[in-house]
């Protein structure tokens, strides 16, 4: 019985030893089979830049208002319509202004006739004065009457011009070329002087407002270059900072940077805009972003040398377009481990895919 028990213990110990041996072999085998990909480090131009999101406003977007009172009788354009400067938009009932125009014309004709008659009378009486039939005082009175009539005629002509202007104002014309953004009136509405009728937008000149962090206040100034992008256009528009709002925005602790956009038909007021300012640029060693891994000793890049992964402690700078600036720790044109870098230790064996 004791012999059987001893035999069982020997067999069990042998199985455990074999299992440990297999595990060690598998572990060694797995250490030898770390597959990686390589990428060369390189020299690259890094730019110290800042970006922020803002919005676009229209500089030329007048609201067309009524200049006379009356009822809307005709509407010729609707929202979304393109219009040219001077194009007819709508019409107001011209009955009242037509009456005023007729009265002003009649008044002018009446005064012109009176003035003509007074001048004829004066000419006739001047001849009679020479013959001593009329006193000089009567002539003076006639001249004063002519001057009064002339002043009344001047006033009547001015009223006629106003009547003509008001009659023309019953036709609502586009003050600029652009698109109808909003129609506020309908046929039959009674409008008074100053009531809004249409809003027109023009994209020939727009303005971008971009809030940059207050920490950049010492770097931001009018005249520096800025690149703008908006979802409504594939174009990157390059311009200069027009001005800065003098006061920091309290809610966001930011500085409102203003830049003008000129002659960009695809850019639209109200759209979002991304502004990027490049403050400085320099050439540095660069490695792909995934190749930099964090270890207890800091940021590490693994360099491939003779089938081994050699850990290089590096100091990093700016990240740009998927590459990280290396300030210290590795040179350009080194074989940097990319895929698999996160699984490596210093001096680990590697196989290159």
C-alpha cells in the first residue's frame, strides 16, 4: 500500500514538472515572437499654432424698410431669390402719393402763371412810369409782389420734388445685390414709414469672429496671418487679423479675433469657421505619434537594432499631422518601432513584419 502511494506521488510530481517546463517553453517562445513594424524618424517643420472655432457674420445685410405709408399691393420676390441692385421687390398702393403729386403740380403751374402775369404787368408799368402815369412807389410794390410769388413758387417746386420722391418710393427697390434672406410683408399688409419689409444678405464681404484663449493675449495683434476654414467651402482662406476686441469676453475668458472675408461666394453668414494662427516654425526630429509610449521613466521610443528593441527616453514637443516633435533622445533616420511598441520592454527580441 505504501509502495502504491509512493508511486502515485512520483507520477504526479513528474506531471507538474513537465507542465512547468512546457509553460516556460511557451513563455520563451512568446517572448521571441513579438512582431513589429518600423518607421524612420525624420526631420520635419513644426509650427507653433493655435486654432479656435468661431462664426461668420455678414457686414452688408441691410433690412429694407418702407419710406411711405400704404397698403402692399404687389410682391415680386420671395426668400431665396437673387436680386440685383435697383431691382423691384414690392409695391405699395400709390393712390395717396399720386394725389399729392397732382396737387403739387397744379400749385406750381398756378404760381408760374401768376408770376408770368406779374412780370408782364411790371414791364407795362415801367413804360408808364417814364410817361409819369404811374408813381415809382407802385413799381416797387409790383417788384415786391413778384419776389413773394417767386418764393412761393420755389416752395411749391420743393413740395413737388418731395411728392415725386414719395410717389417713386411706393416701388420698393433693392439697395444692394444679393439674396433675399427674409420676407416680412404679405399682400394686403398696411405698412408705415420705417416698417421692415425685406432682409437682404450679400456675401461679397463677410467678417469672422473667432474667440482665442486669453493666454495668447501677448501674441495676438492686428496684421498677423490667419487661415480660415468653413464647412460650406473646401477652400482654406488666408487673410490677416483685422482687429481685436479690446475687452476680454467674460463668459469664456477669450479674445475676439476679427478677420474679413472678401469675394468668397460659397462662404455664408451664420456659418461656423475655424481659424488657425501660426506663431512660429522650426525644424526638429519627428516620430509617428503611436511610437511614443509612456513608461514609469517617462516617454519612451523603441529603436530597432540587430533584432532587439532598444528603449530611448525622449523629450517631446508639439504634435502635428500625426507626428510628434522630439526635442531630445533620438536622431533622424533611426528605425523606430511603430506597431507593437506598447508591448515591448528594453532589449526585447523582435521580428519585423
